[in-house]
C-alpha cells in the first residue's frame, strides 16, 4: 500500500517514470529500459504523441498491417489495419482475394444522420413546455450560428430539434433530441458545442418564462446512430463458390447460411459472430484515427435494437445465388480529431486515397463483412484453429525466444503438422536437445 501522490500530472515525464519505478518495481533498471526503449528518438514526434493524452509515460505499439486486393464498387483498395490478433489481417486478405474474382464487394451509405441530446427536468405542465419549446426553437438554432456557420457553408449543420417527453420512463425527464449532418467530420465536438449552446439558451429563456421549473441535467451527443447506416454485400452464383477449400459449393452455402441463422437467433453465438466482424471494423477504425469505442458501443446497441442481441450480418440463397451482407451504423470522420495529427493515420488515409467519411464507412463495413466471411467459412469447413494456430505459431516461438534458424525449421515442420501449444514446445525442446 503506497501513499497517494498529489500533483502527479505536473511532474515531467522522466519524473513520472521515476515515481513509478520507485513505487512499484523491484528491478528498476529493467522496468526503466522497457519504458524508455519505446520513446521515439525524434523529439518532435515523441512530443506529439506525449500530448495526445495526460500522463504519457511511453508509447504502446500495435502492428499496422495491410490487406490488399479489396475490390469495392469496382475500385481496388489496400486496407490498413491496426490490430494485435495474429490471424485477422491474414483472414481479411484471404476474403478479399476470394471475392476479387467473384464480383467484389458492393457497398452503399444509406444515411448519415448523427444525434445529440440535451437532457433536462421540468416540473410544470407539458402543454406549457411544448408551447415554450415551439416559440424558442428558432432561437435555439440561431444561437448556434457562430458554431454552425462553416459546417452550413459546406452543406451540413443542424437538421432538426425535437422536444421529447420521457416522463413515462423517468419522472420530470424531457429531452431536446437534435439531429445533425456533419459531413466528413465525426462531429463529436461540433455536436457537443451546439448542444451546450442549446442548453444555455433553453435555460436562459426558461428562467424568463417557465418560473424556474426547468433544469438542465447534461448535454451530449449519442454514440447510438441508427440513422448513420452503411450496407456492404457480396453475392455470386453458388457454383462459383467452388475453390481450393470448398469442393461442394451447395453444401458450403447451406451450412454457411445455417451458421448465420444461428447467430441471428442465439445471442451467445451472436456476440462471438459480431466480435469477428468487429475484428475487421475496429482495426480499420483504429488505423484511420477514429473512435473505436464509439463505434463498438453504437454497433452493439444496433445489434440489440429489437430487444434481442442478434447477428449484424445476414445470408440468403435465392435462385442459386449466394448473398451475404452487413448493415451497421458507423459514425466516422476523415477530417478533424487525430486524422490531421497522427502521422500513421495520415498515411492510412492516403493509402485509402483520402476518402470522404462516406467512402470510409463503406471500406470499414466491407472489412467487417470480409472478416465475418473468413471466420464463418473457416468455422463451417476446417474449423478455426487450423488457421488461427498457424498464425499463432510465431507468437509461441517468440515466447520461447526461438532463434531465426529454429523459427524457419519449425515453420517448415508445422506446414504439415498440427499446431498446438504443447506440440510447438515439444518441437522446440527436440531441436534444442
Ligand atoms: C476470433 O477473434 C473471432 C471468431 O471467434 C469469430 C467467430 O467465431 O465468428 C473466430
């Protein structure tokens, strides 16, 4: 048990590290080397990263990989993916290649509306509040012109503000439910600034005409964006599914569809099924500097929108045509936030040929669909462990500090032998005897 520290955030980075070493580590030299070896020698670059958050002590690396050969609406993409899980990029690349000569992926943005709410309490008569809201609504909008001018000029801005009576769910609870078009920006700052201005104007006006019966609780955007939707799809005649590992395409298609149907009705499976989709989605969201927590929260809420948590992808077989698609809400940005700051985010966006937010929504949805296709294909044919463990092999070898020679020998050996943790350990021990 250590004494609490005050003023930690004011210490320099070196002082912070020293406090950590003195307080928590027995082998201080080893811990210090670990932390400092990840500092970038380019001071300017390091400072940029230090300033992203509070109390930075070092950098935490994740691999940035790429999955080439994604044909989306007849255009070829190489998709950047930041992720630690060994099999994800390989699976995405495999799925991209599989669909490359089967028509590729089709993607379309269905809607782009974002949402924000001012939550407030009101203790008076609802008709009075409604009348007051209707009279003050133009003022709510005009009070934000200093925030919305630029966005409006580019074609976006506030779409509408509604008054919502939530008193059946919670005593005295009402909302301003506002909708926004934020174009290529994810829009969190824009929306939150507008909402805080709505709240201020609402409170000021209410104090004049509603006898202090209205109180603001909070103003914040919603990460649930069911009207910011994108759809991605693949389809081909069943006979064209035939490939190296699909010898009986009809059987494959039926089993694949059955696996998706199981995820549609069984929440335990749906969560893992959707986790596989998020493997692809989060990796691209992260590589392009977007907020993966916001995306995760919104996507899972959407998966449960009808009261049961269900699959985000769907499959149909019509007239011998296999069709597989995803429909998901994605609030993404290609301007603002980290997009103009993090050098690798800029690199990733340039790799995607500087997409609009709508284009990025399509790419991200496709990455999710591809990932799910690869996972369900493996699950319903070879099983997931074959590919997974092959990719994991190198992690196990690294864990046992295998030399380059040992690695190359064992990678060859495991091309024809089943990879399990114990089999790899045994093989290393055999070589080292
Ligand atoms: C592993 O990260 C993802 C899978 O479990 C997804 C799935 O089961 O569909 C393979």
